[in-house]
C-alpha cells in the first residue's frame, strides 16, 4: 500500500475512534448529545484559522518593514539624515537627525504657472476638489512636504490620498479614452470605474493599469517600487513593458531585478493609514519611532537600544499633537523604558 494512503487511513481510523469515544462519554452523562462530527469539523476549522492568522501576522511584519524602508527613503529625500546605526555625541544612537521640522504647505501648481498654497486636509475629512482655474489641457501638480498629506478628488471623481514627500501630476480634464496620472512618492487610490476608459498610474519605474479598485503605489525609487492591491484588480508592468503582472485583492507586487515578486498581505493596516491613523501591529519600537520622526519632523536618539526591537501593537491619530501620542506609546512600555520629547527630539531611555 502507498505509505501516504496508509498513514491517512490510520489517521482517519484514529479520528473515528476518538469521535466514538466522545459520543460514549456524552451519553453516559445523560446530557443532550451534540453533533460530534460537526464539532470535530469546527475544531479543525479553528486550527486552520489559527495557522492562517500566524501567516497573516508574518505578512504584516513584512508589509510594515517595507513601509519603514519607504519612510527612510522619503526622509532622505526631504533632507533628513539617516544614521542607523550611528554613534551620537550625546551618548546615544542617532536613529534620525531632522534638519528641518515638518509642516510645510501643500502646493498646487499648473503648467500655466498658477500656484496655490493649500492648508493640509486631514485624511479623516472628506477629500477636496482642487480649485485651480486651469484650462482643460493644463497639467496640475500637487506636492506634499514632510509631515503633510492631502486627500483630493480627481476630475473623474476618483479619490487620492497623497502621503508626505509625494508628488502627483494629472491633466485638469481627463481624456475620454484614457485617464493618466504621474506619481512620485506614495499614494492611496480609490478609482471610479469607467468602462472603456482605463486609469493608469505612471511612475519612474512602473506603470499600474487599473480596472476600478483601491490600491497603494509606492515609488520613491526603483529600489522601493511596489503596488499593494486592497480591492479589485490591477495590472502592473515595469519600465514601459507591455508584459503585465495581474494582481488580485490582498496581493502586492514588488519590483525586483528579475521582474515582480508577488506576495500576499493584510490590507487592513493600509486602510487605517488611509483614514488618518498610525497603525502598527506587532512592529518593532524602532520602526514606530522612525515613522513618528518622519511625520512630526523630529530627531530620534536611543540611549537604551535594548528596547528598539521590542514588538508592540500601537494605534494613534496622525492628526494629533506629538505629546499625547508619546504619552500613549509610553503607556504600553511597561518594562522600565521611557520616551521623552523635548527640544524637537524624541529620546528613548
């Protein structure tokens, strides 16, 4: 007999014996006897769900590690020095040295030379239609500095959450045959379906053709180029190639030297970031501090690096001031470590 079949036959016989034993035990108690076969299947389903949860946790760690890498690139682009690890003349390890605080204005410029300075729009508020008085063929450029983001409505009613250190360019009125935008940085798209009129996101090193969906594009550079699909379906191609990789919901495509690496991820954290939250699940404290430094434009120094790799779950409002965010973060550090905010610097002790 095939050993594989033999092993499974023994497993089935053992399962049957165990179920019969459960029935006898329940009968002897004179209690209502449940459907043991059904309960057995439910138990197996719970075990499978635990295994899936473990896999999702691993995917989340990989996702947020990728986010931390994108954050690092964004900060360098914004004029922030990354010294990881590096010896500080203050006796600690410099994680970030912010050369300038965050908080510059969001700017909107048209190809005709019209320029508008916009106040930041909280991600939790309704996206805004950008008023530019641009001609239909004019190009519109929106730029977000460090620490600022804006949610905008495009000419076709599609919505874009443009995250910090990013640049979005599009025509004031889309073509009836094709809608195209250009992105440098990172943005969350919620595209309005229009049959026969595809939506295309161009970046320096990849193109994303959209079929009515929600997704994130990161394109700070070729090293960190990726597309993460939340809902719907997209086709991703590299460097103008006609060959596409088709993604389904819950998949991400990362550009490599050999093409695309397609893996699965949990979309929930991305949706939380879209809605204006810091959302970290089982992430290292170092990555959380780096993200806070990038968002608030503050330097970060670790005087006790033993806590840097501690994994925590942390959620906070990105529109809140830094002080209450640090207070909430300190509340979960119950092992004697503490984060202090003063003189435009976060210090981990």
